[in-house]
């Protein structure tokens, strides 16, 4: 069978999902079971993947689905507790105190607070927290999910305290052959990771600085009264200031401190600068931009998460602003403490796990570390919120009931979406000798593009994230492949690996099961195609400009190397 036909067969499930979700506007609840069956059929017939292996990959997906649902449920529960304690009222009024302009609120909440959560926790947590918070502040559910997905871009490469680099790149690269080669060059493996970190932070700074501006453009064009790009352009100076407030400290941290802290330090510095600037009115347009009244919103904008103008029916007092924000402050602190490798807490939490080794006699394994998941941290914060806000038992019961009802709807969709992904990734476990579907697609691309490969390297990273919903998993899948292509083409491998890491971050904006999870937090299940039609725009921006920058930077490296040789 020709490699061209195999490439098309491997691509067919992805194309089919895109056509069904985006083209025909079918819900993920209908689409993903069909795509799972299609992927399994292709794996069985053409890749000679046994039914036992397909079933084992599906069982592996159950563990991942549990992890996602656990996080989503806890995030919804926290928001509902704040809804009934009166905390949402205070937070909403607090943001009006900083700025009544919805564009400024998006930049602070999504770009900066969301990036901090990504730096601390990763794994889709920012969208699960930011999207319901935006709904609570009066944004349409569809806008909340689209913006929540967009934050999963610049900060993602160094999310979860550097996990995509420290686990993804390292785990994807480590092999006896590469270790031996590094020994010959006199390099330590940590040096490779530091070079990749520095290069990725440079590319992200060049591309990511415009992301808050793009967020505002998307808000004004698709969800404003006038559906106007121009109203987004009006706040360009402030959005650019907010972009640099994050990306410059992010860049410096990536260049000098390593992969653990660029997103964390960038977002903290950015929050301090941008909130201060907004309070002072620095670069903020004089005319306040407000959205259309909610009663005029199209039905397609609305989700089932309902937080009315006054949420505190179960509370007889107005919470002070700091007390209302205290759950999110505690969440950020606990996430950072639980992720720092210098502290023993991470070891304690990861020491508790359950799973299956060699599922059904295959080489496929599944596991979960429930205490280490952001869901556990969120539940701890939920408990502390009940105590700090002195909530009545009746209010807590209502919050739990609302949250349980929403999460049940997401379970079936995620189960099939994740199962499809695991069959796709594990398709290399076969009797045909063929490479796994994602690797085969990557090799086909590399063989046909030659010296303009840097333009396509981030797209391969995005493909892995789109399939797996994870920058880390994409890096695990493709890092060794990207290194090999760079080596064969005579290009600097650490730059190609950086493009892989950046592209994998951008791919999170369109990762199907991340969209499903974020949609579940605001009760928007069934409209995933509407989200993808919009988030594909910033994703294309990120990938195209990253590819072009990669060609330029790698070309400059080649020119400098030749100059030094001639000298």
C-alpha cells in the first residue's frame, strides 16, 4: 500500500471530525462516537491492530476521561459555591471597579489570570476555570469558551510548571542513541532542554504578544452589539501593552531561569502592571465598551450555566472583595505549591495512584494520580470556600446538585473523544509493521517539504495537540521525530524542537476534547463546532507566523554559522 494512501487514511478521521463538527454543525455527542468507530475500523483493517489492542486503548481512555471530568466537576462546583455564597456578585463589582470596559476585563481575566492558572496547573484547567468565571461576570457562554480556549496558547509550552518541556520533550527525546550522541558532543541533556526553552520563549514572545489583541478582536467582532473589528482596534495600545507586560518577563525567565517559571512569572508581573494601568486609565479608551443586553443574545450564545445579575439568594450579606477572591487566590497558591519540584508536596501527591499495567495482555497501560490532579486542589478549595464564606448547608447542597447535573452530560461525549484519541495514538501497536497514524503523517509531510520544513514543524506539533489535547503528549509523540528530521536536513535541532513545542501549544486552542471539557463547564455541550469555527482563526495565526519566524530564525542561524566558519 502506498504511503500517500496511508497518509490519507490516517488523516481521514480528523477530516471527518472537522467536517461533521464545523461543516455540518453536528454536536460532539453525535460526532465523536462515529469518529471513534471510524478510527477503530481503519486501525483494524489497514493497520492490522487487533480488537484486543483497540479495546485496551479504549480502556486507557477511561482513565484520562476520569481525570478530565474530575477537573471539570471541581471547577464547576467552585463557581457554583461562589454563586450561592455571594462571591460572584462581589467579584463582578470588583472588576467594574478596575474597569467597566469588557475588553479590559477580558485581557485581565483571560490573558493574565488564565495564563497564571496554565503556568500552575496546565492540562486544560485555565478554560475550565476562566470560562465559567466569564459567564458569572455576564459574558455569553459561547464567548467564554472561545476566549477560554484562546488562553491555551502562549502560556501552554511552560504550563504546569514546565511539564511539556521537562516531561514532553525529555520523554520524547531520551533514547540510548541520542544519549550516546550527546556524550560525544560533551552535552548534558539539561542543556538541550534549556536551549529549547530559550528558543521557544523567543518565538512565543514574537507571536504571542498580539494574543490579547486578538482576544479583544474576537470578542468585539463576534459578540459585540455592532459585530465590529474596529471596536477591537480601538483598544490596540492597551492590548499591546498587556501583551508585552506578559511576554517580556516571560522571555527573560525562559532565557535565564529555565522552563518551570516563564508562564508563572510572566503572568504575575503582567497582572501587577496591567491592573495598575487599568485603574489609572493608562491607554484605556475613554469610551467604555459594553456588550449587548443578554435578553438580545441569540440562543446559540447561551449555555445552561445560569448565573443571574444577583446570585446571592442563599446569602444574607455582601462579601468583601478580597474574601470573594480568596478561593481563586488559594487555588493559585496551592497549585504552585503542589507543582514545585523543589518541595516534597509533589512527591506525596504523585505517590498515590491507581491503574492497570499491560491492559488485556497488551503493552498499553492506564493510570491516574487523583491527588495530584488539579481537581483535588479545586475540591480542597471548595471545602475551604464553604468555611471561609460561612455557607449554609442548603446552599452547598444546591451548588453540588447543579454541578453534578452538568457533568453527567459531558461524560459520554468525552468518553468517545478520548477513546478515539487513544486508538489513534496506539495504532503503532499492530501486526502490519506500520508506524502509528500520527507518526506516519508527520514522516509523510517531512519527506515532501524539504528545506522549508521549519514552516511545517509547528503544524506537526499542533496536529499532536489537536489529537491528544495536550502539548506534553504531542511533544512525547513527535520530539524524536522532529529531532531526526532536523538532523537529516542539517538544521539546528533545538530550534526545530522549539517550533514543535510552540505549535503544540497553539494546537490546544482546537483540541476537540478540551473544547468539549470547556463547553461542559458552561453548559454549552452540542455547540462545539461553533467554538472550533472561531478558535481556528487564532490557531492559524499562531501556526503561520510561527512557521514564518522559524524559517527566518533558522536561516539566520545558518548564515551566522557559515560566517563563523569562513572567518
